[in-house]
C-alpha cells in the first residue's frame, strides 16, 4: 500500500501550510531538485524536495504561481520545502500558488534531513513495489486459470476479488454481460462511463478498458479502483481485458478464420452432394434444413460482418458467415430463423445498425443456392421498403407467380435483360442495375453501395440502356427491368 502525502506529514511531524489540500495523494517516489523547472526529470507521483535555493522570496506572485502550476501539471504528489537554509519559512506566495493548483506543501524543518525522508520512503516504496508485483502476478495467474472453466464471468469475478472492488463487463451498446460486487448498484454509472457519457456519472474514479480493437472495442470493462490500489488495478484490468478478448471470440484467427468461414459457405452452396454432406457434418447441420440470409449495410463504414458474427455468438449459432463486396451471407438452421430475425430487428431499430436483411426459405443443405436466390429477392424488397428484415416466405404473390411460370412465360419475362446476360460476362451491369433500382433510382445511394463514383454508375446505366433499349428514366421501363431481375433471381438455372 502506497503512503499518502498525509501519511508522510504525520510520520515526520511536518507542518502543512496548504491545509488539507492534496493530502490523500499517493507518493510513488521522492526526488530532490533545486531547478526552477524540474518537470522534465519527473514522471508523476513524486514527493519533490527543495530548499528553494533558486527561489527569490521577492519574486512576483506570478512566478510562484507558474512554478507550482508546472509541478501540478507534471503530476507531482506534493512539494516538500526545506526551511532554515535559504528561507526561514515557506514563502506565502508559494503557498497561495500551490493551493490554487491543489498541490500540498510540506514544511520540512532543518532538523529533518532530506536523506532521512528519501531513505525511508524509497525503501518502503521498493518493498511496496515488490509486493504489488507479486499481487499482479498472482492475479493474472488466477484469471487465466478461471478463464478456461468459467469464461468472461469468471474473469470479471476474479478481477473484482483481486482488486477488492467491483467490475462490470458491457458490450459496445451498454448491455451488461457480467456485474460483480457493488456493480449491480452502479450499473447506470458504469454504462455512462462505457459509452462516454461522463456528465451522467455519479460514482467518481471509474476506469474503462476496451476489449478487442482499441478503435472499435467489442466490449467495455469498467472498474472502480480503490485509491490505495490504483496501480495494481490498472495492471490487472489490462490483463483481464486481453483475456476477455480471447474468451469472447475464441475462434478469432484473422484472415485465416475469415477464409475458412467463406470456404464453408461456398461449399454448402456448391451443389456437390459429397462436399455439402462433409461440410454439413463438420458444422453440425445434418439435423435439418437451412436457410440463407443476406445482409447489406447502407453505410460502408459499418463493419457489418463483425456485427453478424457477434449476433451469431449471442444466439449460439454456427458462425457460417462470409462477406463479399457489400453483402454478408449467413447460413442459418431452420429452427433459428425466428430468433435471427428478431435479433436483426433489434439491432436496426434499437442499436442503430443501418442494415437490411433478406431471408430465403429453409432448404436441405444441398439446395442452399436456391435459398440464397430467394434471399436476394427478399433483400431487394427490404432495401426498397426500408424494412429491417424481409423473408421470402412473406412474398406469396411474387413466389407464386415467379416460381410457377412455365418456361415460355419465364423466357418472355426475362427477355428484356438477355442482351445484358450475353454481353456482360462479369455481371457488373446486371448487378449495378439491380442496386440502382433497389435504391429507388437514387444515384448517390446506389453508387455508394457499389463502391463507385456516381459518374461511373451513370456510364453503366447508359450501357444498360444501349443494350436493352430500356430507359431507366421511364417508370414503365423500370418496372419491366425490375420484373425481369426478379424472374432471373427466382430461376434456379438462369
């Protein structure tokens, strides 16, 4: 336990002309200096000892205010001023300046050598530092062991016990994952601290540690350090945040993990019966049908794939998630579709995630590609109607009409876009047309979704008009193009 300024004043029976100001500050080291500005050699937390050899009692009051201000800004715990050599007492202007900056001044008489103070205090501090290091090592070991069996809750509980205080783990939206000790009473304060709402915090001294990416952490660890355990709490909380990152996302493996997920999704939609069966077995999908969900964010700045992975973890779903361009694909067990739709709606309506989601009908894993095509149609409706989630099964008219057309009728319906299929092997024009119509002919929104300049989009639409004879500026032609697009999507063998 570190000694405070008040403890030192009491131990050496020193007068404190600044009164009770700053007596509760812990002292981390002692330092002797007669420089007018010793701050370049200070790290903060020192008891700075001086005889004031460079201080002129007749100097302007502003000089004393500036001197004490520099010390306070450097984080000095207190100023020990020796009297009896250069000064008979602490200059009144220095006392006034220190009080203005909340800096305690201890008057050290000539009968108390500086060496006695530094020898005793620094010796105690070294012993305290060794004890703190031992406490930190033991705490890290305990949290690591409990992480294997009790997960995030165990880590937070062990941390709270080691710092003899309370701690809270919240997600980036302020939802509580774990609260230990008195944290249940201070949840509002912890949430305000985690979300940066400092003006609403009633409990002083709360510290927030990001879990995961420092720029966009996946969770926040909020602790209430005791004044006598600040350094121990800081070290243990930082280690706890690292362990929580691993516990909350144990399968995180960077690009390798992302590629593995994408390969699994591609394999399930390949139509290869043997490959689909093997991948389904590895991902525990043999028990029933699956459905494909497609998501798109209206803001390219939103890491939608990360959000989707978090939702899968919350719902205990297999993270069969892949991202390509602006679309995120998810393969979901049939019996989880209701919970999935509810979670996406909550994210959009309550958490402000600017996403749209289309969900295909449940199919055997070998028919995942059909579910994906249906999800594309549902997503187009979700984007056009500004709805969080649209399920293909909710579109009975479109389903009945498009799925039950005979080949001749389907060919007639899709014929306006055949020139695109024949002259656009990369399908860039077809996709650009789909996005443009989905965004209600909004050039800015569509070009943002495609990641291109609006002039590039105008050039592509000009090429579409040239090949099809349709005009994107004519309502009737846009309807014809839209119906043709839906027919192409509904056809499992375009």
